[in-house]
């Protein structure tokens, strides 16, 4: 049986009260999903509330590259390790609004690995780069830069999310055959940089306007092991629908 991972990235939406109502509702929407690991990545302030439910894996949306010190407003890997399993690294919104360079993303990825967190590294091209035919090159360059500090052993739990920036929160969909060459390049780049075993162990997710209706089409793409969901994860009903679609796809 195949196994998929479905990650909900709430971004900066839903406070603790809304989070409590959400998880209560989600419980009724996703009862049985043995073939799907479900991860919720809410804002930091919701982690305790969402964590109490017990039936979901928890993720953070960001971490500091440094483990401790005078960094006002930051949250470190060792702190997160006490409450979450997963952490999103290098999301395009962090690259854009918080000026995270490839180098910073590489340092954060190393911090996640060093602290035993499961990293979800995000890579993706913008519309201009896609239209110029540079999608694969841009994504491969981001990947190589992010992996600069890691050995093959460090890749053991790595997830890489291919998220074309032009398909994030825009309602504009990437066709599965537009996703195929990029995720294939991600897999083969890891194989070339490390080895086949390392590449086989890395889980590749797709993200960008994924909903319950199209999740299955992305999960069919070779090398795709799951989805990273933004907008549609904010509603327990639609997120539950994606989890069910993944479960159905896994057993089909
Ligand atoms: P979206 O966001 O599903 O709203 O496009 C995906 C993401 O940013 O992870």
C-alpha cells in the first residue's frame, strides 16, 4: 500500500480559539486514514492547542537557524523539538517577505536536521521563471543550495515540497504534467548529489492551490508522496476531504 503525507500550512490564519474549534471539527471529518500521515502547521501560538488533540502530527512554519541566544522574536529548533515533529523551511513567502536567501534556507535546514526535526523544504519558481522555461533550473539550484550543509544520512527524514510560486494562493493550477519534470528533477538531483538510496528516502510533496478535487491527480504523479496545502487547509471540511482523497488514492 502506498503511503502519503498531507500537510496543512495555516500561514498567519486562525488564532487559538479558532484552532480549538477547527481540530474538534476535523476529528469528525477524518476518522480512519491509516495510509496518510496528517500534519498541521499552525501559527506558533496555536501549537499547544492543536497538539492536545493527539491524533495529528504537528509542524511549525519556520525556525531560527541558531539554537539559542539574543534573537528577539525567534523560535529555535531545540524549543520546537519539544512539541513538534515537522518544520517547514524556506517557504516562498518567507523567501519573499522576510528576505530568506538560499544561504539562510540552507542554515535553517541544517538547524532542523541538527535538532531531529523532520524538515519540509520548499522550493519553487515564480511565474516569470516558468514562462522563461527555467522552472527545473531554478528549483534544482534552490535544492542544491539548501542541501549544501547536509550529508546523505541527514537526508533520512527530509521532505521536499515543490511549490510553484505562481500557483500558491492564486487559484491558478499547475497541471500534473507541468509538475512531473520538476519533481523528477528533484529526485534525480538528490540521486546525483548523494545516492539512489538517499533519493528514494526523500519524500517529495506538491503544493500550490491543492484542494480535495485535484489532490488525487497530483498524488498520481511519479515521485509525489504527498501534498502541502495552504488555503484549503483552513477549513476542516476541505482539509478532511483532501485527507480522504489521499487515503482513497493510497488504497486504489
Ligand atoms: P495554497 O498554499 O494551497 O493556498 O496555494 C500552499 C502553500 O503555500 O504551502
